[in-house]
């Protein structure tokens, strides 16, 4: 299981938790796993999220590998200028 | 993305300063911008805009306009798709864009488009607008962010809030961000001094010199062509197709030369309108915005209202920091409140930090990105408080920032840990700089600030084709908003080993390459650069294969050196180096054209930091300010073309000077924009600016083959704060509201004098 930290705006959708655990070996697994466990997250995830894996912000690539040791943060997707 | 072959030194071409490839075209007028394109039978479009800040549209009678000689088509909201959708990840936004492009049931701000005309001349089109009869029911309006959140404020759109918004908030609050770590109250209790203050910034426009312009042609068969000035023509293709109910691939979009964007050309405004008019008239339609339309109806940045609290020990250690950031982004969701919040304290390694952001709707135009959206305002508020703490505790502002600076391994204020970053290096370079060590003259003040931006990668496709004469042409999909064609050619020259001058880089149309994300997020030199390097390597592999075939040796027995294929070692055989041009000369007979490709979504953009030093003077009688010296120190990872990097640094500082001192959207009580032109909206003139010195720091980004970090946005993060700190020091009074225009400074001085 990998631990996924959430920004607090999402916590009301995951029973108030600030981090949840999902079975995952890639970023794509994480996002699919989150929606499966917490259907309320589908909207925010579809609206666009990035996943920080050990400090590297993954904006698109669902194939990026993760391990149980990875530090993972869900972040809102960047809109730059 | 794993990088198996990085190179951070011993460059032959990268880091040099060759002439820009678009220079001659631009100074001779040969470059074609948005308004420069014409087509046979072309009509001219014009757009009718709401004079009201908030009004229900009861009816639109276009019959008189349609009867005017020369008018060929009139469109309203009914001429667009009723169900704009595309792809995952953008649910809701196409609808918002459509609602902004052409009003539906309500006009939501002064300048909101309500109808459009195509006619045989621009004059007839404008005359026809006067014949369109719109009946409005004027509604109460609100344009200030704090007032828009307050009880009793007019509701812009009921039900627009997402699930992040806490219960009980006004319906105009549509998104909420809350993040941080540690225990800020415990941190404040440890501090020797805690300061808390509130700050405001006004909306500013990106101020690009080229107004929005396009030429659209769309037939009833659903096939179309669009020429437009844009930062992202694949996005324009996708969005126009969605708004008009087209198949994406049937609309080919070509990006014109671009006269500035800075984030403001990352969306569409007039393009779907030109196409809708064209479809109705069955003729090409050109629309060129006036400057007034640009101000009234295209995206400025968000305005803000912020509360900051920071605790510090006597030795300069920050014990805790918290911030509340309220942003209004016009009559639509999308103000970058989460980025304001996440960037605010990112420069500092904090054990206790908490930030909250609110996205608030008001009766203003839909905000658009503007260089590092949301970050400059946060820095203004946070770095002002840090400056006051330093002053009250008698500490050097750079030493304090160094003491608290984020570095590799720091848990960022927004959560994850930083990889290799260069903040400390920028602070050390600033501290050692002659500017910082030069005493101020009487009456001058000096300000320091750090700034942070994330940077971005995004979908990217590049093709590199070799010509028979041994030259190369690169096709990229990212419009050149900051000199990227030169940078791409330099990186390709480095890989191919042929001169920069023998390489031409072109921004290809949407039919030529795979999807390319917009030129935004400081991504182009990073992502298109990475793709160019990979495409060049792909071409080199194919060149080596041809040489191996010629020599009759295995492919892996050939390597590439200084523009030639050579045997990889003594065992490979004894062959003279085979130059690129010798291989391409007869490539048609040895296997066909040689083209390198790369298509991917690079994910190693690498964040970026900067430190700015500003000296300012203030005329205490008139409130006029003068920036007398300015130095930008920023981490570029690796400067591919240092002159362009310096230009980005200087441009960010120049725009920051305007934002800090003069630029603002001024609304009357009637909710109408009062200063929709450059005479009344004052951007800095050359005579307002000092020479802006630059120092390029290079801490390699591990996510790029040469270590590149984007530089286009971070340069606008520190200026507001650095200038505010300098002006406040010179004025002797803390300025907490931008712009620090002369009337505001005089008022602050008077308030201080009156006690």
C-alpha cells in the first residue's frame, strides 16, 4: 500500500483523513484506486490533479512508478502563464 | 522520465549568444502577426459588448443589423454548441469558456460579448453593432473581492462552488484550498516577535503589445482553418472544435508570430466567434480586437486580499507562518488561489506553516494566467512581513532569508520535499553582488525579496528533418513567446554538431505534429528543448546506421562526434569521419529521408527560485517613485541562450515595476472599467526603468538533459515585494496595497503624519 497525502480541501471527501492508503505501483494506479475507494474524489481528480512523487511533480504521466516508500502528495494541476 | 544521458558541461553551442532567428523578420515587417493575414473574400467581424457589469439579457433583436447593406452574418449564443465537451480533465471549463466568449442568459461584466457581426468592411461591421437591440434587466453588481465574499453580495452564478468550499460561505466563493504542516499556534508561541498584517493587490493586465487577432474560415461541411495569435494553437483547435461542435482534426490551426502573451493568450476569446460568423456567412472572417476590448474583455490577473502572520526568533529563525489568500478571478471559477497559497511560503524551510486560499467570483472579466499565476501577490504580502520582522529585530534581510531558505530535502510548505534547487545560491550571489554592498544615497530605500514558481512539462512533440545539403529543420508545436526558436536550434546544434546557422526552427501547425500543450508554465525551453534533444539524438542514431551500412560494420560500432559518424573504437575498423552532409547528400538512395522524432510528456520541469534587489526613491511631496537600481538573480538551471534568459529576467522585473507602482483596473461605482487604454492604464515606459542587471545562477535541473529550468515566470515573483520593501523604506511608511501609485503614497504619508 502507498500512502497518499491530500490537500485539505479533499478531506471532507475521504472521511476527514489527511492521507489515505491505496494499492498502487504507478501514478495511474493511485488515481484509479482513490476513485474506487472514495468515489467523491472522482470530480476533483477529473478536474485535473498532479501527483508529487518524492518531490517530483507528475502532471500527466500515469505510468510513473511508485513504491511503498514513495512520498506522495496529491496536488492541484498547474496552470502557468 | 529517466534521463540516461545528461550533459552539463563542455558545451560547444549551448551557452553562446548567436543572433536571434526572427530578428530580421521583425525589424523589417516581414513577420506575420495575428492581424497580418488576409484571405480572398474575407469579411470583417466586430463584437457587441455589454455596457453593464451585471445584467439579465431579456432579448436580442438583430433584424436591423442583418438588413444593413454589407452585413453577411450575425451570431449570438444560439450559434454555438449547446453541449461543449471534450476529453477528461476539463469538465466544466469548456462551458465557462463558451459563456465568456458569448454571453448566455446574463452579461456578467462590462465588456462581455453578447453578439457579433461579419460585414464587408470593418466600418460596416461596427455600424451594424449599433443596430442590434439588446434589452437588459440591470442587476446589482460587485467587483471587489472582499465585498463579493460578504453577506448580501450579489450572486454571480448560483451553484458554481465545488465541494471543497466549506459550508456557510457565500455562493461567490467557488473553490477553497487549505494546506500546510506542523502546529502554527505552537510555532507562534515560540517566536520572540509575531507580526500580522493585511495586504491588497489590484488586477493588472498582461499588457501584450499585440491585441488579439484571428482569421477564421469554416464551411458547413465542418472543415475549417484558423490563423491566430496564441500561446497554444492545439488548445485553440480543441476548444474551438468543442464550442462549435466540430471534429477536432477537421480544424487546422496555425499560430501567427506573437506580439507578447505572458499567459493572456493561453485561452480563446474571438477565435470561436470568427469561426461561427464564417460558418454562417460561408466566407473567411477576420476579427481584430481594439485595445479597449483587450482591457475590457480579456483576462487580467486576479486581484487579491491577503492576511499574513509570521513569527520569528531574535536570531532570525521563522517559527511559524500562516496566510489567508482571497482572489477574485472575474465572473468565472479559476482564480489561482491554490497557487498563491502554495507559493507563498515555498522559499522557506518551515516546521509550522498553514495557508488558505479562496477563489471568488465577481463582475469582472474572466481572469487569465499572467506569468506565475498567483505567486507574485503572495510574495508581496509574505516578503513585506519578513522585511518588517527583519527591521524590528535589527537583522540583515538576506541573512534571515539564508537562515530559513529551502534547500534539497526541505519539506515544502505545500507538502513534498524539494529536489536540487538553487535558492541558497541566488541569495549568496545577491549578498555578494556589488549592488547589495553599495551604500544608498540620502532618501533612497532598498528592498529584497525571494520568489518561487513551480514550472511545468506537458505534452510535447518535435520533429527534426535533415536536408540533403546537411542542414536541419526543426518543427516544434510551442509558439515562440520568449526566444525558443533560438534555444531549440542551439540544442539541436549541440547534438548534431552542425552550426546554429544551419538549423531553422519553425512553429508547426496543428496538422503537422501531435498535440502540444500551450506555451505556458515556463515549459518551452524545458519540454520542447528536451524533445528537440531527443529528436536530434533519434536523427543521429539514424545517421550512424547509414554510416554503419556504408562501412559494413555493426550499428553499435559507430558513434557521433563533432558532426561526423566515426568508428566507435579501434576494433570497429579504420574509416575516415563521415560528416553529416555526406550522409544526407544521398540519403534518398540509402534508405530514404532522415527525420528524428520525439513525442512524450516530460515530467521533470524542476522548480525555480529568484532573489531581487531594488533601490527606490520617493518624492514625499508628490508621491512619485523612481526605481534607481534593480538586480535580478535567478536560477536558470542551464542558460541555453543567455541573452534571452537575461531578457526574461529583465522583462519580469519591468512588468513587476508596472504592477507594483502604477498598473491597476479601476472600476467606477457603475461597475464599468474606467481606464481601458494605455493612456489611463500606465505600464512602465523605457524612461521609467533603470538598467536591470542580471545574474544567472545555474543549479542543474536533474529532469532535463542539459539541466534547464524554465525562466519565464519566476522573474515576476519577487518584484512586487522587493519594490514594496524598497519604496516603504524610502517613504518611511509600510505600503500594504498595490499599486503604490502617487495618490496612495501621498495618502499613506499623510496618514502616518496624522498619527
